[in-house]
């Protein structure tokens, strides 16, 4: 059984959207005082990670793994690796990294959240010429991850080393056949609610909430968040109706009593876990990483026996879509020797065959490289084959458009308002559009 993951920083959002705008990015420096300097010595490469992925990982198994790997790497490499740890506040850490990269002073090698990588990629160095030396093939990554890593054909700027996605979980003893869309889910949940069983989804003011609860349902209707001009595509027409349908379904679920209003305070998918462990939940929208965590939290470790997993519910008879996430390594120095040294290190610990298999097993992550699922070192759980299939069939990454943070932030407010009952669906959406487009 896979070790239950420590998940203080799932792939998710920079909720302080103004930090990622040119005029406000400097504020990130004051919000992340714990970030280390990005410098490195002449014969060493700086390697920056957020705490759970660093030598300071709170999970002792992760920390021990990285210490062992780094000791072995130092014995065989003439180049040193200088560990740098960014803020545990991933919003501030990513905002600071974007600012540093734009000013040419980012760490030699740094960890980047996949959904923001499109904004940082122009400042990262090409790494494709190093991949063959590391035994890596671009075609091994899932297509949705390849599109994030490669700015244009042949121009790989990052190496993704973890992945995740969102799914519908359901209690097998309560739900015989999982619902395929939101209407079915709500109708199916009504008699269960009368017996004390809820449906949960995160609806707080957070990136995790919109990524799990809004985006898959919106995309399932064939709608896009942005038009070809980079402006929000839900201000009018089909996009407006699609977004309003999503918020109306949340409104209906809460109004029917199948979803408690307190989900308006659930910022992360993991906020659902106490209710699930207590046995009060029939279905929930969550992340792939939760399965291993919940199995470890349950007294009899029977999550995989009692629960099933299904595609994210669609909206209005649309197709299933799931939001994917994960983390990448990127190089920012123009010193080719340092790039090679840094990539050798992250290759051995996170990206190469053995490294990715062991790291994803320790953290409960899905490998973004398809071949790793057949590696003996990768510890799969009963849901892993389903998650892998969902990445291929339903996986979609969040857009990296310049205005994404504004859109995410305003719709976080709308989602939370509808879930809490302080605003109706139409009112909340119109208020969001007023903030976005005036």
C-alpha cells in the first residue's frame, strides 16, 4: 500500500493574483521572507524546491529519501548541489520566482507549479538537448503534460515530475451506479441526504475550489475560459450560460440540502477528509492524491474496498473533463554546465525512471511519464489504473493566459458566495463580470 501522502501544497493556486501582474509582482518579495538567495557557487548548481519537496520535507520518509539520493549524487558528480528552500506559501513562492525569472536572477534549477509554468517558460532555458543524456523521451509524458512542457515543437522548457487530477468518489454501499452528470448527482443524493449522508466539493475562495468544482463542469459543456483575444469567454453568449449553469447546479445542490453550506469554507480538497473518515459522506469531488491519504486515515484502511472512483460529473449532457495538475523542474541559468549538473540531480531524484517511481510512490502522486506505471519501483494502489485512464481520456490543464489569475479569483468569490447562500448564481456571476470587465 502506498504511503499516505503529505499534501501541504497540491498543485494549485496563486490566490494573490496581483503578485503575478507586472505592477504588483514586487510585493511577493515581502510576502516570502523565508525564501533563500538564488545564487550558487562557481562549481555548484542552486536547486530550489518548496519545503515538502526539499530536504526539509516534514514527511521523514521524503526527507530521508532525498538525503540518501543527494549523498549518492555528490559521490559521482564533480558539481555540487546547493539546496535552496522557497516559502511554504506556494502563492508567494511562485510569485517571487516569476519576478526573479523576469529579472534574470532566478535559481539555477527551480520547482514550478504546472499551471503557472506557461507564464514562466519564456524565461526558462531549453532542456530538450539534455533529455537523451538522461534517458528521457518527450513522447513518454502524457499528451496534456507535453503541451505544458513544450512551448513549441522541439522547445522543451521544463520537466514535469508529478501529476494529479480530479475525480468523483462514491461509497459503493450507498451508490450502486455513479452519476454521470450534476443533475443525476443531485437527484441521487436527495434520499441519501435524508439518511445523513452528504455530497462534498470544495467551494472556498481558493484555486483548488474552482479547479475541482467549476472548471471541469464548465469545460464539459464545450466552453473555454478565454477567447482568441485573451479575454474572458464567459461574459456573454454560450460561455455565460455555461458558467451560470455551473453556479446554478451548486446553488441547487446546496438548496436541496445534499451539500452543506459549510463547503463555502473548504479551500482545499483535503478539507473534506474529516467528514469522509467520519462516515458522513456518500460522494465527493476530489483529487487523486486523496485516495491514499484517506486509506491511511481510516481505522481499518479500507477506503479502496468501500469506495469507488468515477469520471467528474458533466454538465448538461456534456462530455467528462478532469483538471490535471503537478510540478515541473525548470533551468534558469545560462551556464550550460550548471544546467547539466542541476538536471543530473533532479533526474536522479525525481524525473528519471527510478527517481520518479520512488518519489511518486512516497508522495502519492501520479507519474506524468507513462512508462513509470510499469516500473517495479512504482507502488500502485487499486485506483491507479483508473486515474491513469482518466488522465488520457479526460485530463485537461488550466490555461496560462495572462488574465487567468483575475478570472480565477473573481470566480472563487462567486463560487463561495453561491455555496454560502449569500448570492444567487446569476447575481454572483454578474458581480464577477463587473469586477473583470467593468
